């Protein structure tokens, strides 16, 4: 007589077989090697991400299910779920730094729909809105010009302070309070790595002037895709402007 546990085992085997089949099928989809915005400098040397490259597959019609998933849209997780599905390299998505995700989204869009993206921008001379096309593959990146140690940690020093920090991998880091963000990126203060001591330092010892200077240093050294393009104005002259990424970024 079959037991209930046998049913669970069978269900698990079916699920495993299904996952293996889907993995095998995904591996047949064409893919490309893409370069991380950080060039891999924000990761420990032991991490495969320190190579500064990832393999990402092309999107298929099946991926539209992710883009239209109401639950993902409501939770603001659509792009994270999409990237998680598209990355072929054997890495944990949760290990990818936030500074690299915009670049990966850009790469996913280029692989899926091509590098041309239609936008509306304001002509600074006439004030009129213009229909223009951005060549996404030509966007520049702000490079990371400071070096990390073997643990992917960066050093910030003043006369009285020695701080080691990392670039966060947590989702929705933009929604954190300043103190919470500092507690997440600071991993050592004057040789002390105890988490509770770092939290106390941020709350009671990190004077606001010193904190502002540290934040400025981090921002100035944060790698990023520069969402700015040179456009032609109505009179034939050119101007540089940022452009919005709309809900149609993954639609044509």
C-alpha cells in the first residue's frame, strides 16, 4: 500500500526532473558575455563575479510572462525576476551588487529588442518635446577608479578614521534611511568589525560632517551607467540630456 510520503517523494522527483529539463532547454538559447559596470572590482577575489563578466541569454516569448506578472509588478520585483531568469552564469543573483544591476537591465534590453530606444526629450532652446532615438549601446559608464582588497572591500581614511566599506547587494537599497544604508555598507571602523559596534558608531559617534564627507566619497566612486545622450535639436545643433526609462523599455 502506497504511503503519503511516497506521494511527496514522487512529486519531488517530478519537480526535480522538470527543473532539470527546463535548465537543459534554457542552455540551448543563444547567450552573450556581458561586462559588469563595476568590472568586478566590488566583489571578493574568490567570487566568479570578480571576473567582471556574466553570461546572459537572449529573451524568449516565455519571458513576457515575467514582464506581465501582476504580483511582480505590484511588488516592484519585475526586473529582478527577469534578470534572475536571464543570467546563465553560475552565480547567485543575491550576490550581484546594486551598482551592476542597471547595466544588466540595459544589456537584457539590448539582447531582447536591440540597441535603439525611442524617447521624448525637451529641446532646451525651444522648449518643445522632440521624438528622438537613443543608441543604448553607446551609453557611457562611470568607472570605478579605486581598488578593493581581496575581500571586495574599499578603504576610506581620514586623520581620525579608517573605514572599510562595500557596495550593497540588497534590493531596494534606495528606500533605506541614511543610517541604515551606512550600517549596511560599512564593514569595519578603525579595525573593529563587530556589527553592533558599527551600528553604535553610526548612531552615536559618526558626526554629520564626517558622515557627509564619507557619503560623498562613496557616491563619487560609485560605478554607474550614465543615462545621458547627445540629441539633435530643432535647429540642427546638439545638446546633451538625460532621458527617461519608461514602462515600454521592454516593449517595442
